[in-house]
């Protein structure tokens, strides 16, 4: 096959897109991406560059760029990431193994130039494992037929509603779902954290110095008053109405009445200063007729 020298580039025809194949002498070459893994990271972890993977068995290639060498390289050696993402080069690495590939640094460059330099090579040369014609873009990326098949039923994402039959099946599936103890504890932690975050965004915090605070503007509404008592310290805090108490406690009036009627203990998570931990304080709720 005829070859033409243009500067340091040697071009030969490739039938993939009818563009030349890049045979530029690389800045760094690693003949076995598996056994040379440690050296690849050591030499390039803190650099930005344009790189190429070449399958030594079929000579298919992939061009890419990295602004953070270590982060990009870690992706290629993370089997879970290779399995999760639908890219030809990832599938090829899984199929043939890293030992079947060579890895090259085509050129080192500044971070802000990496994508444009990758685009230069995409515009002028052929790389069989590349999906896209634009660097750092998802334009033209197609899901596998299996993924597309799974997505067919997701009409709700388009603003359409599930049928009553589908809603019922979803409800039943959730009712019959069993969570592990670990999952239950995790969910409790998440909900407790959300509750505390909401409480701490109230105009006046529920907690200060271990005591419940009244709101800044006490309502003078007529009705039943409420007494909140700290079980441990026996400190009481009065509220002029059920509405005010429910607002400060961040619960509904119905819920507050239920706590008072059933003598249920109301628990509040209190953050420990200068830590990410919480302690639980318990209160009783009493409703008093005026």
C-alpha cells in the first residue's frame, strides 16, 4: 500500500470512513497495557494528553483525550465501569483483555487544549472503536438494542401516566418488598437527617441549648394551649395554640392531637456541637383547655 509522508505523519488509507489511519510516532508507547499498567500510571497520572488504544489482534484503534490522567486511566482499568458503559473500546477491553492492547500517548498538551487536539485527530483519521465524530460529546451515541428494549415501556418519562393496572402492580410490589435490617437502619438515618434539616431551616430553630423555643411572633389565637415537656429535664414550654405548637414541632395539628391523646413520646434529634452526630431528646405533649 502506498504511503505518503507529511511532516512526522505517515498516512495510509483506511476503509472505515475513507479517512487515513494515524501512524504518527507517539510520545510514549506501552506495548502491553496489562503488564505496563503500573508504568502507564506512574508516567501519566498527573498529565493531560491525547491517547490511543490499539488492539494488537485486529489493529482496531481508539483515540481519546484526558485532562486528568489518573482519573481517565482509572476508568479504563475499572471492570465495573467497563461493563456498565456501552462503548466499543470498553467492550473490546473486556473481550480481549488489556494484555491484547497497546497504549500510546500521541501527544502531551495543556488541559484546555486536550479536547481540541483530540478533535483534530478525529477530523483527519480513522479509529474503528470511536463512536462519535465530536470529541467530549454524546452526539450520535446509540444505546444497544437491549437497552432500547428496556426503555420502551418508560412512557411516564414523556409525561404520560401509568394505567390503573400498572399502578396497582407497582403498589403491590412495594407492599411485598422486604428490606434487610441494614437497609431499614439506613432509611431511618436518612429520614432522621431530612427531618432535622427541615427543622433547622424554620424561622426559629426548634432546639437551642437543649430547650424548645417559641416562635418569634407568638399567635394570640383563642383555643387550646399546648404544653411540651422534656422527659429527661422536666423543662416545660407552653404554646398558646395547637397551631403554633404544630408549626414549631413541624407536624400537623392532627398528628399533634394524636400524640397528646395517646400519650405518645415525641422524639427530636439534636445535633451535637462541632460534630456530625445527633442525640435523641424525648418530649410529652399535653393539650390544655383555656
